[in-house]
C-alpha cells in the first residue's frame, strides 16, 4: 500500500511538472527569464560572487576593535624532600582577562581594503550580467529559429495544397484527353515530393523547439510552443537603418557590462597599487586589557584562607596603551610589491583598451551585418513578389494546357526558393536588429 501511494505521488509530481513547463504559449521574455533562472553558468557565477560580498562585509568590520577573552589555569605540584618542614602543598594559579586592540592609522589601508572588495564585488556582478546577456542572445536566436521553421512549414503546406489541386486538375484533364497520361504521373511524383518536404519542415520545427527547451534547461515536452510576435515590415526596415555605428558604440560604452567590468578592474588595479604603498607608512594601534589572577595556596596575614573571589577582586588590573610601528627597511619587499602592482595596473589598462576595441569591432561587424540584412530583406521581398506573380500565371497556363508539368515545376521551385530566401532574410534582419538593440541598451523582448 505504501509503495503504491509513493508511486502515485511520483507520477502526480511528474505530470504537474510537465504541465507547468507545457504552458499555453511561451513569449520571448518568459523564455529568457526561464533560461536565466536555471542556467548553471549564471548560477555558479552568482554563487561564487557571494564570497566576494562576504569578503566586503568582513573588510568593513576590520575598522572596529577586536575583543578576546583569555583564561589560563596552571597547576603546580611540589615533590617531597627529606626535610618534612620544607614540604609544600599542591596549588593552582588562575589568570583571566579581556584583551582588545584597534588599528588607528595604517596609511588608509583599511578604507582602501573596503574599496578593493567593493570594486571586486561590483565587477563580479557585471561578469554575471555579461553571462546573462550572452544567454539572452542565444535564446533570441533559438526563438527566431522556431519562428523561421514555422513559416517554412506553412510555406510547405501551402505548396502541398496547391500541388494537390494541380494534381486533381491534371487528373480531370487527362481523363478528358486534354493532357497525356505522363503529366498525371509527373504530377503524382510532385505530390509525393512535396509531402516529404512537409515532413522535413515538421522535423526541423520540432528540433528547433527541442534546442530552445534545452537552452532554457526545462524538460522536453511535445506540447511546448511559443508565441508568434508581429515582425517588422519593409517600412520599419527603412526606418531602423538610420542610426549610425558610432552612435551605437557611444551608447554601448555606457551600458555594456564587459566594458563596465573592465573599467572597474582597472580601478581595482590602481587601488591595489595604493594599498601596496601603504606599507611605507607607520602603523598606529591602540590596545587595552583588563584581568585578574588568583593562587589557591595564598593565605591572609593571619594564615586564614584567602578565597578565590576575594583574590580576583583584589588582584584586578587594567591597562591602556598605544603602539607605533615605523617601517625602516624590509629587504626591498614593499618597493617590489609596489612595482608589481603598477605593472598589473598597466595590464588592467591594456585589458580595458582591448575590451573597448573588441566592442568596437563587434559593433562595426554587427552594423555591417545589419545593413546587408536590410538590403537582402528588401531584395528578397521584391524577388518573392515577382516570383509569386509568375507562379500564379504559370498555374493559369498549366490549367489551360499551355505549359507542361515540368515547366510548372520549374516555376514553382523558383517561387519556393524565393519565398524561402525571403523568410530567411527576414529573420536574419530581425536578429541583427535585435543585436543592435542590445548594444543600445534596449531590452531583448
């Protein structure tokens, strides 16, 4: 009975989980959010950065005095001698105290340490953001691939419907002797070929959905589907091509996480140099302690027992002091550390310049790709319109017996190729425009 109940619970949990991921339609924002919430690289980076936050908090507490308690119990045993008058009893000595110290001045190192860990923590958050952005772009690309495969499937089904109608017309014309039997045989082969094309399009659509689910790191379910947004038309294409690459680069310098992170790492390298220089400065500290002691063998003047509480009270002592450490010579260690920190600062500046240069290259390449995609989209639109008109005329002529099925097949293939190219260029344009939107700091939705 227990096993049966456990099995039912497991099956129910599995069904609920599957249904939760098989919601009606997934829009792009939901896909991105789901991927970011589950991506292991993002989660690992977030967890790793948490240690930097802890380091920052610990650095802040270094400004405050520490406090420690010391308790020490020492037992003494005296061995007997031949002179019994010299025998001494065993005794216990106790020492107890509180100690505290605080750094008053060390060249500003404590505050610089806080700044150091703060910058390191902020840089870690920006690195996480860069991982999220990369994942978001991958999701956008996979999402658009599904939309592309949907349109390819719709095109394949549309052509199949037309081919079936052409087959029926051919069958009637052959029956009444207007066309030879070979036309019907050829048209039958075209129907079979187009059915295969539809099957391939369905397979491509399913694979693209699986790829998106894997990127989102959710269970693969057959009922998974996405929303189909309205994509921009040719008018929007003309409007979007106005912005210049230099303007995009200027905006990207202020919003791209990898640029911000490189800037922070350069600042961190400078701060490390300043911290290394603090070793040239003296260190001033304050310390205080309070404590007491007792001896179990102590007696009063009248040889009465001297109680431990009374001893601790009478032996109470306290101290407050300052200590100053002035560095004079430490075997060139401080100078070497400063020089190495300065070299690391140079490396950080070079890395920052390299990141900005790579960003410029990426934007220029993306901008060029966008311009090419825009022109291809416009050309493909004109091409598909012309081929569609030609194909419609060819259908009319074929039904009248003016052209052969081979001629119709050639013209139809040209129309299908043009339409496929148009669909491809449309989604290429859309993705390239989203990449430029990303560099401008616009949300990916």
